[in-house]
C-alpha cells in the first residue's frame, strides 16, 4: 500500500466526504446525524492508522468491527419508535441522489485493482455491476422525484435491484479478504479495505448506501399502504 499513488486516496476521501454531505442534506441538515457520522469516521480512522485491521490472523477476526456497529445501528433505527421517527424525517429524493457516489467508488476500486490491492472480480471488469446503480441514480432522482414521470413501483424495483447489486459486491469483497473465511481471489486478495482511508468504505460509505435504500423502500411501501387504507376508509 506504500506504493499506492496519493491521488487514489484523495479521490476516495473526497468521495466519502461527498457521501456524508449528501446524507446530511437528506437528513434535512440534522446536526445529530453529521456529528455521529463524523465521530464514527474519526474513530475508525485512528484505529485504521494503527494497523489494527491488517492483523488478519487475529481471532476473532477484526474486520467485522468495521461493519457490524453500523448494521446494528440500522437495525435499531428500524425497530424502535425514535428510530422510525428519525427515518420518517429523511428525504427519499436526496437519498436517491446519494447513490450517484457509487460511480466514483467504482472508479476507485478499478484503480486499486490496477495497483494490485483488490481482485478484478471486485471491479466492473469482473463481477461487480454496482456502477449501474450510480449511473442510473440521477435518472431515477430526476424522473421519479423531480418531474414525477415514473411511478413508485419503478422506483421500488430500482431500489431492490440496486440493493441486490450492493449485496453482490459486499459479499464478494468479504469473501476476497485475507481472513479465515476467505473463499475468493487467493491470487490477489482484497487488502485495500484493511488500510486507511479505504476502511471508510465498509464502515461508512456502504452502510450509508444500504441505509438509503432501506429508508426509501420503507417510505414507498408505507406510502402505498397509507393510500390503500384511505381508499378503504372512504
């Protein structure tokens, strides 16, 4: 990783900050949201810089500490009253636009592949088609929420498809990491996400993208249920 060009780290750093900014706008400028995300990012940055995650032979594996806390928080938000209230305050229009950051993320992954720090299967030249989510996000944002020329069913379908693409690359990345459960890419394992600043991908960018999908799906489904109940009551 010492030979990795600085511009790749800078590009990914800017992409992460842009992701956080878009989420901040989607939270309607919630100071609590931005503070919590910033503190988590700072904490993981400090831990990553110590080389904590590069000890892949440690038991239990350390890598899950990057992803489990955000996932647990997401679950907590969806099952608690205060969490649901927070979710309902988020803007699905802005959350949809947030997915555009998946384009620069995929560019970074491709550059990392060229420098032999992740396997080809994690890029758009391999089995990762997640760049399609980023390319289509502005289209869904404009025609689904700005001009409203496409209905919620198409938006829902798009979210489910993109959620599947996200699950695909996350699974590939985990199974390619040099850990006891590695199943893929033994010739070139996924080592980049063990180093700063690329630990931001599993600990921050991916959880925010996942959360954006889940929130939008919930809002669209609840909107349909609410409308149906209104029709029945009439």
